[in-house]
């Protein structure tokens, strides 16, 4: 099918019907919590099966970290060893929660695989969180064990009571109730035998919404697996396109650079889980460093990268500034987690024609599923977020009354598929607000759809700021700022940022006769919240904050005033 035909929604769906009649992508209708969904009939039923399923490719080099290298079988065996430790030493049972937080180490992947393979619930916590935030996640998820590295264990000193800890790549003797990972985990040939249903809970991932405390997004085995299989299906569809440029490059020896934190769905699903379907080697980065990134591209002949748009832009910029570093192997640069500016996509098409651009739109609640586009498809509509996987993911635009709007009209983006989350952990009210009785998830994003079914994200309904792919709840930050004894009231909002998409700002009303400056408040906040949540611009005033007629703070006005004062666009 030619790209001019494929871009039409009805033609994509027609092609999809042909390619879903048999094989891995054969579809069947199942009923999940009272609603019918198309699912992949031959997909693994659980993550335990999914991890073994990857062996259909045979043996391959799977992980590289610093000077370490591991085959897929070695990773499976180490994860199996940890699974036995969880069961036999810590008595973790099916349905129990296990939290872990660390840098992008191989042990993160071992932990995820081990926990989910025994039917327990993986709780990958944000590694940028400070002690009280980690304490909240561990306590709220009712985790019975914590696996972490030196930085996270240090932050948890004096917190979360006597919960046992497994120390990763550090000295367990420095921490109470801790043992060294390498001392207790030995490779095993097989995982413990546990019966797992596709609708059993598999993970709780925390996401910042507009209501303060992060919400625990509960995903099932089916909902997680459905996303990478759908992405592979999209790749197969795109591979059938006839055009004068590749839409979805298929390198002979695929290798991806994992720089996005694995605790994000972009990292865990796109970088990790999707790699198991394509036998892709993963190169883990300790922390983001664009020069180091292109050096790793050269060293390992990396073929793809998926990260927040600022990272993709960094790679392109550094490769231009360092022409002696060979990045010719890089065939795909995708952006997710935040809007990718169309100017960036156009520049990539013009200046880097051998490196296809890609975009993806999804949320933690949808296990990163939503819309995608790459290569020529994206270049034809560079300001779009792509289109949903035909027959598998549905995306519509609703008005305030929950009715679908006309083509081109703005409304709230809603998503329905078997990839959607089951609920918010211990928060029935928030679940009912976001997930309706028919299975549609209200994203909180404002967008529109064109006549070809491509989706365009325009704004947000929820009071959150997305800084470099990180969702930050303004209400949460306002609450922490208000804890300072000099603060009477604070309003937090986002400002345009060329590199990060948005940066955080706050306007603060001080108590009578109180004084406070930016350095003092930043130091105060650093003890309570992750660094990326600390506002980069602050205004202090003696008068109360401006208000609208309802009595709420005039946040929109304050944001517009700040943009004008700073000369931002």
C-alpha cells in the first residue's frame, strides 16, 4: 500500500483486518470488566510467559551497562534466581507488592521480571523522589520489600519502619534490615511455578495528577503486554508501506539506547518490553549525558533511541558538533513523554534524512499506548501525535458532556483499549472520575482529530506541568511550599521552555513581616521533594495573590504576566 493510501484511516483499518487474521497479531474479542475489547489471541497470557516468549529469537546479547554485558538467557537466569529469593527468603506471595527504585541498572530489569513472574505486584518508584516521597510510595502500595541502590537507601534512612531491604551495587552494612543483592541472588535455570491470569495485577506505577499526592496506576498482565505487541503490529503495518523513504526502519542487528528512566512507561515499555519482541539489545545509561550518548551509539552501533524530545534534540546537536563520532548506525529517533515540537521534526527530516523521526503519545494509565507516527507519515503531519493502532486502540475527542465532537473540533482526548489500567490503587473516586463505565479513559488532555484519524494534542485540562517528560502536579508543589513558615500562599504554574517544553514557576504571598528568598526556599524544598519539582523561577510579594471572581487564585493571569515579563513565547 502506498503511503498516500495508508495515511487514510479506512485504508489502514482495511490493511489491519488482513494482517490480523492469523499469526501473532490475530485478534479476538474478549470481555474485560464488562466491556468488549480486541486483543491479540496468540500473545503471551502473562509477563512470566512473555519473558520466556522472547526466547523464540534464540540467544542474543541483551544488556550492556558500562563494561558489563549479558545475554538474554543470563538475564532470565538472574531474574529467576531473584524470584526464588523473593518466595523462599521473603515469603512474597502472589498479589503481594514489592517496591524498587534505582538508576538504570540491570538489577532494575531483574527486579521487574522476578516480581511479576511470581504473580507479585511490581512497584517501580521514581528514583528522583526524596525520602518522604519514597516512603509514601512504599507505604501506600503496601510493599513488603524494597530493592534499591545507595542513593535511594540513604534517603530512606529512618523511614518505612522495619521493611526489609535488598541493597543494589552498594554496601548493605550501611543500612538497617538490608542484605547485598549479590550475596543472596544466584542464577537459576527456571522460575518458580505460579499460575497467573491475564487480568491479575502486575504493577503499580505512580503518576502525578492534578490532585496532589501521586496516584498508583494499577496495570494487569494483559494491559501491559498488549502495548508492546500493538507497537510491533504497527511496525508490521508500516513495513508494508511503499514510499520514497523508510517509515519504520528495521535494522539487521537492532540495538536501542535506554537513557529514559526505566520507572517511566517510556523506559519500561518502549525501551525494555518492546525489545523482547524484536531481540533488540539494550544499552543502559547511568544518567543522561548527550556526549556520552553519542559515544555509546558509536561503540554499540545503536540503531534506535526513544526518549523525551529534549534528549533526541541533544543527540542530533552533539552529533553535528562532533562529526568525528560515528552515529551513522542510528536509524530512528523517537520522542515521547512530552510534546515534540514540529520544528524539531522538520529539522530532523531536512538535516538528518537517514534518521527517521518518530513520536508517541500515551500515558501511564494506558501503559504508554495511544498514538504513534514515524518517518514519512510523521513528516506529512509533523504537528500531530500520530494515530492509534487500527482495530486495537481507540482514541476519540469528547466534549464536556461525554459526547464525541466533530472532526477538527477541540475536546478532551479519551482512549479505550485492553492496554488501559484497571484502577487507581485504593482510590475508587479518582478511578470513577477518569475511567467511565464503557472503558474510556479521560486523559485530561485537550486535542482534536483530523479526517485521517491523526490526533493533535493542544493543551491540558489538568493542573499539571510537563517538564522534560515528568508530570508535576501544581497542587502538590503548592502544598509543600505552603509548609514553609514564611509562606502565606503559593501558586505554581508552567512557563514555556525551549529545551524542556515547560519549566516550573511560582508566585508566593508572604506572611506579614516575613522574608524569604529563592535560595532559602529552594534549600527548604530540596529536603522534601525531587529536584525536578523545585520551581526554577520564583516571585515573592507581600500582598495576597490575584484572584478571579470565584475567589480562586488567578493562575492563568499570573502565568501570562510572567511570560510577558520574561519575554517568552
